[in-house]
C-alpha cells in the first residue's frame, strides 16, 4: 500500500480519478484499522467480527491501486531505471526504517506492562538486532517462512509489493537478452506465496495501460460503480465468499501435494476470494474514471493530505493497538474508540515527521549512496578486466 499519491497530468489519470484513488486509499486504511481493532477486542461490540475480512479485502484494493500508480509513474515521471529505483527505494525505506524501529520501541514498552499480549512474538526479542535488517530486505513472506517484524503484522504486504516493484522494474527497464533471465530470477526469489497475489497487482498495471479504452459514458460508469459496490456487498455477506475460501484451501492442498518444494501460503490465505475482490474493485475504478463525480478544491486537498499519511498509519497502527491491549485497554463505547483512534493518528503524525514526510531527505541519502556504489563499481570493473 505504499504507492504515493499520483499526479494528475496524463490523460489516463484525471484530477478526479486521482482523488478517487486517494479516497479509496484512505477508506481502505480505515477498514484495515477497524478490522484489526475488532480482532484485538478493542472495538465496540456493534462492529461485527466480519470486519476482519474487510481488512483483508482493503489490502487487495491497495495492491490494485499500487500496480496502477507504479505503472502510471513509469509513463509520466521515471524515464530511467535509476530514477525508478531511487523513487521506490526512498518511498519504501522512508517509512519502513523508522516504522520497524518504532514497533520495536513500542513492543519494548508493552513487554514491561503486559507481556502476555506479545506471546506470539516473544521468540523475536532475544534476537531483536537481527530482525530489522532481515525485514528491510523484505524476506518475511518468501522461502524462509511467513513472519513479520515484532508486532507489526501489516508489514506482510510490503514483502509482496517490493518484489512486484522489482519485477516490474526489470520488465520495463531491462534491455537485451538478459531481461528474461532477470525476470526468472526475481520470480524465483519472491517465492510461491508472493507469486500467488502477483495477478492482483498486475491487474492494476493492466488497468492503467487500458483505462482510456475502457472509459464509458457518464451514466454507464456510474451504474458500474454502483453495481460493483453491490456485488461486493453480496459477495461479502452471502455464502459466495465461503465457497471461494474453501476453493482456495483445495488449491493450496493441491499445490502442496504436487509442488517439488515445501509450500506454505504465507499471508495469502484465501487467494481465490482475493481475485474476486480485485476484479470488483477494478470495475469500481473504471467507474470512477468516467463517472464525472468531482470534488471541491478543499475536499481534494483534505483527501490528498490524508492519503499522504496512510502508509505510516497502515504500518504502525497494529503495534499501537497491541500496546493499548497490553496496557489494559478493552472494548469500550464509541467515545473511547474515537479516543483510541485519535491516539493512533497522533503517533502516525509523529512517525511521519521522521519518515513519510521526509522523503526528500531519504531520497538525497539514497542518491548519494548510489553515486558511491557506482564509483566503487567503476573502480573494481577495470581491475577485474585487467
């Protein structure tokens, strides 16, 4: 869910659609928060436990948006592999580095006041110095099992998206015969669990590349938006999702039986349901592109401001909720729930001051590191040739 707010300069991405995508990101982040607060027993009883699945579906929407925005960025901004890599690295690490360190700090505090809340993560803390580097390489959903840094459960999606960024970068920018071996190398390195959600991310790429051809008239696209929303509600509330969940388990069992390697689905626990959700969301985006429902200038600025902070909010909120649980916070009324959300938003703002809102500083650091690396390679290669 890490893609930055897209600019609205190309015909494919109108100002209205850009804000719609940002609004979807904001609503998806809130859906994830509500779902996790329900699971941890911190939400009002009026919120159904089915909200947990809406949190999963929100991440699928993030993946579709991410594929769309990354594909768009290669058409409008990133003219070279270096520019693309620098943009992606600075965007990811400007949040991943401070967020993982903050999660460790929060867990350290929580362990002192309510260690039982951290029973599922206890094995990591004696080796805490090794955990951040491992996850800054985004290996947590690959061949070595599925686990996240400390209590930061939402981090799993980064271990998917970063590999998709790498694969897309190779496909777009690599030239010559070595493009295909590099693609196979990245596909092999990402592991089967990450590979299973690749079609969802690629759906966003496809949508970006073909959106102009998919535009309909104003009223047909508005009808499409409504139809996709109603279809999702029916899928969510009916037994259809149960059927696709069961089909996913059958698929996993077949893969585990026939694969020549140990297979674990990782965080991809209901992949066929995820495919349905992705298709419905893609239809909704097509509707957004042509519905001609704009936003006022003030509303647009507010939506963009919120969207620019969803990455930090998404990554750190779970660790904050676990800390609240360790401190003895339990399900309360709506006033208490609003207070809890306010505290999470305040912590998100603080994280952003050293991370997401300082992307330019991170970009400068990584640009400098890249220059040093290139000079080092330039000095080594002639010696190898001689």
